C-alpha cells in the first residue's frame, strides 16, 4: 500500500510545473530511511527492497545514498527529506518498542531551494521537544482507559512529536 500511495503521489507531482514549489508533510508511516530499516524484515519487505518514500519519491539516489541538500538543488528529479539535517540521534518523532522512528516527514521540492520565490530556510527543521510532551523520559502519549469501550482519559498527547520547518518568501 505504501508503494501504491507513493506512486499516486509521484504521479500528481509529475503533473506539476517543474518550478512549482511543494512540500510533502505528514505521517507517512514510513521511516525516512526505510530502504535501510526494513530490508531485512521478511514481514515488511514484500517489494524486493523498493520503498515508496525512498525509491518512488526519490529521496535517495541510484546508489541508495540519501539525497543531500546540495545534490537536490541541482536535480529536478529528486526530493529532499529534512530529517537529514539533524544528527542521527535526533532523527525520530515516534517511539516504538523503545526505538526512535522518523515516520513523520517533511519532504521538499527543488524549487524550494532555487533562490526564487518561496524558499526553505536551511537548517530550520526541528523536532518540537517541549518538556510537557515527555514523562519519565518517554513521549507522554495519550492515556486510554483499560475498560471497553476504550476512550481517551484527557491526559497525554500524541504518540508522535511535532516537527516543523521555516519557509520564507524572497
């Protein structure tokens, strides 16, 4: 389903004018470097190693290296995932079984780095880490009742930390 969704999104992108700026943002339910993280998982890798976020949307090159800001600026066929601006230990917005995952993504088009019109402010990408979003060193996710039907108890927040980036008009 992720491959199918990425292909639909790629088709929409391909129909845009090449100079049209766009931002892909949200919970892709795919780690920003999924091509590395799921390749050894028999249960998830049913696509011969091809991923939607990396291969279809082209956030990695043909040699499976992440697209860098410099490379992407000069290549209209690739996209830049802002996670690569952070140190590796900060590249997560969701925890699963004690491991950080970058499922929430902000991916930008080359026209947001061409020096014209709307521009991504390089280095502005961040994960919002307000203290109230954590409890006992972990993300303080919404609290749910233990009885059926389960319901939100009015405590806690999303199990995903917010991410953000700045853009400016030139």
